[in-house]
C-alpha cells in the first residue's frame, strides 16, 4: 500500500534529533523576514459572489477577522467590530469577516449575522484553507490589521475583553497617519 | 531529571525566539514569507502515582508559506517525541505518527478564473453530503487529502475537481494501523438570475476495509439547488444525495435528503431544517445539521424536522434562542416485522448577552431517546464581568449528563479566571465525574495563558482533566483523562 504521508526518519539518539530540529528552527529564524503583506485570498461571500483581498490592499485600512458561529470569543468581539465599521467606514476602514464554519453548518451563518445585526462583509472559508495559511493552528478568533500600504500592522490572536480598545486606537492611528511603504510591521 | 531539562530547554527556546524577533529589522522582502512555530510539551503522570508509568510527549511544529505573485508554496514539519511510546494513551491521536513527518506541503496558484493546489488540502463537497475532510484543531483531527484540487470559474459556473489519498484519524488510532484511502470527485455549481443556484457533486472513494482485508468502493452523488435571498428575507437550500457501497458482503444503497430555510422579521430569526438520511454515513461525509455544534449527532439513519427561533429581546444585545427537533429512524420500514423505531426529541434554550460590560451565556440542552430510554442533558453557564477597562473576571460551569435505566454518567466542569487585555488569562479549573456505582472523581487544574507580544502565546497547565466526550464544530471524540503538566508556545512570523 502506498504511504499517504511523506515520512523521514532521524538519527536514533534523542540528542541528535533535537540538534537537527533546533538547527532547522534556527536556520529558519535567521534567514527569514517577518511578513510584510498578508496572504492574498479569493473567497465567496454569502450571496455567492467572489471577494478578493488583493483588490482592497493598499487602498483601505483592513481588519481581516476569522470566526465561526460556535466560537464564543468571536461572538463577543463581533459587536465591537460592527461599531468600528460604522464609526470609521466612511474614512476608509473595512472589516472583513472570514467565516470558517464547515459546510455542514452553513445554514446557521446568515441567521446568526442577522440576529446580532452584523452588516460588514462576510466571506466563507468552509475548508479553512485560507485560515491555515494565516494561522496553521487555527485558534479562533484570529485577525490581522492591515494598513493603507497593504502591510500587516498588527496581529490579534484570540479575544479578551478590552482588546477592542487596543484595536480602536490602532485603527484611529492608521486612519490619521498613512503608514509609509516598507515600514516594518510589528505583527 | 530529564523531564526538568526538557522543560528548561523549552522555556529558554521560547524566550530566545522572542528576543530574536525583537532584534529583527529586515527590509521588506520581494516575496512574502509567513508562518508559525508551535512547541508543545506534555508531562504525563500515572493515575496511581507509579512514576515508572510517567512519560513525556514533545511536539514541535514549523509551518511556513512563501507567496510570490499568484503562487504560494507551503509546508509544515512536525517533530514528535515520546519518552516511552508504549505508555502513550490509546486515545491520543498522535501516537501512531512518525518521529519526523512532513504534515503539509503544497503549491497553490490563484488567478481571477482559476484556483489550483497540488499537495495537501482540506475539502468538502455538497455541504458535506458527498465529501467532508476537515481539520478540527479542538479535537486533534488533522489528516488532509494528499493530492490535488482545482476550481475553474466561468461567468456563472464554478467547476471543482479533486483527488488524492487520505486517512481517517480516529479509525487508524482505534485499530492501531494506517487506513489509506483514495477519494476523487468534483462539483459543478451554476449561479442563475435572481440569486438562484443549482449544482451537483460526485465522489468516488476506495476505503481500506478493517475486516476482511480489502477495499470497499463507495460512490455518492448529490444534486443541490437554492436561493441565497428570496425577496431579501428568505434563504433556502435543498439537496438530495444517493450512495452505493460495494464491499465484501455485497452492495448496499443509501440516500440523504436535506432542506433548510431561514428568514427573519423584526427581532426574530427563524431557521428550519428537515433531514432524511438512510444508510448514508461513510468514512468521508458529514451531512448538514443545524443542531448545536457542541453536541454529538449520528447521520446514518435519522429523519425529522427541527425549528430554531431566536430574538434580540429588548434590543439590548440579549439573544434568546429556542430549538426543538423531533427525529426518528427508518427501522419500522426496514426491519422484518417492524420495530418500535428509534425516536428522539431534542430541545434547547439559550440566553446570551453579548453587549455591554457583562457577557453572559446560559444554555440547557435535552435529548430524550424514547425507545432506548436514554436521556442526555448539557448545561452551560458562563459569566464574564468587567472589572476595569481591560480586565474581567470569569466564572463558568458545564455539565454533561447521560442517564439510562442502568447507568448514569455526569461530568461537571467549573472554572474561575481573571483576564487582562492584552496580556492573557489565569484560571483555576475544578471538574468532577459522577458515575453510577463508582466514587466521585475530582480533577483540579491551574492554567496560565500569557501573550508577551500579539505574535506570541505561551500556555501553561498543571493538574488533571477528566477527558471524555468533547465536541467542537459539529464533530466529537472521546478524549483521554490527563494528569500532569502541559506547556505550549506559539510564535507567528
């Protein structure tokens, strides 16, 4: 039977294995630079129309937030995001909700958004292949704030009460002062 | 002593990664590179205090993606170490993996009319009726399809094809060997005027049989139609699927029908569904279900409707929801001489307050299997009280009960914590398990989640956890009991 995984064996000694692993990690850390731009994606919205993040990069301040109907911290964060979308939408702030509910529970998404009065755009990542690029361990919510140059300004993993204050200040700052292209991100 | 050394090395590495990032001031690269490293350490202590049965588990994940123009290349490497693999819990889904594995690898191309990927990927077709291969982080399900997929978009038509090898995580763990299956298929979806859509999907799979040795061939197809927004207030989806399995004991046929409709008026939202699944579950499908994602559902033989009504009462962000479903099986129709059926009534009510300084969730779930004489209950209460602009106090309680004429099992979990944004949460957990005929078992735990930076998360846990049935995202598994220490460090770059 053909194997379904690419597998490799390491030297038997735990110390040798640890050394190889540490070398791999350190090599990666020393040769890479932090991501400047977020991964682009093309997903369908609730009406079946395509949405491409790249069409908006460099034009608006964007908050891409991954969520699911069963995720309590996501549900707590969403009313705050709607408030910010209402307050700053006309200044060029765009919130994109990326829903990661599996197809089996897709029927719940629209009723839930109606229930809590969410009107900012929502796109669907039913197989979480986009979330997998942004956050391979897939904790929810997970969000990135992107400045007007199209670079990641800050990452927001999880949600704790009060995180919305930090986000609001960051958005106000980005809207007031356009970031310079190539500015190092702290995300 | 070795365990302490491993813990020390783990913490030093965590700190050094943070320092490394502080010092990085690299210029913007011409390509984009992003990824994550996660280190996970588990020090397991034996239930009976016999230190000879203690063992250590260490897992290191390195994921990265490089994006250049319309291309993305990604990989994830996993290093896994057990100090004594023989002692690993049988319910631990990692225990059969190799020491070093390439868990993800892919080349991805996206353009206006084409999306393609070679390598590993997750996919679903027909809302899960014909195919459902997903990662579920909360349950540890992480077995992608190894192959390729492509979607071509014409003006109003999307065509998707896919194929590859896949394995089912729970089954392979249960039978102590790999199950290497093949799936291939596709989906076509046409968008019609006025938001109507119509389409269909087909999947052929070859399933490695556990007994007798061989392969089962499963063919499943579905037709679907619906409208995303009729008159601005009604969302409808209907799907019909048929399945044929050719195995060692002949050919078996089944079907699955699903209808859902949702609407709203004033403060009310309504969601109704009707499902009729007969002989329909196979290794790689998970049909639609509007029930709670934190409960277990079987999709092989069930039929009946469900209605969910929700409202934002008083327009202050307090959402009240009620759901009622009544289901039966096909036993009366298919069993020789008929049976009493397998009826179940399921209902739940939830009150959730999501606005303002108090977050409150309380929920009661009840499922009554009249013919089996089994009752299930699930109670949830979760309160978050702001004690400052960035701080809150958290208390919660969760109880699962399963009761029949012969036995009852109740698992209680409670927790109290303090959260400070953006730094993290510290919480104390206390759980206890009541099984009929056994003494009550207690489980204490202390957890600290600390975010030194938004890109880094350190989680430490010490104590015990009862395990048991855990459900997330509509999937469930039995988790093993745990006693000992856990540490996780993630860094996103």
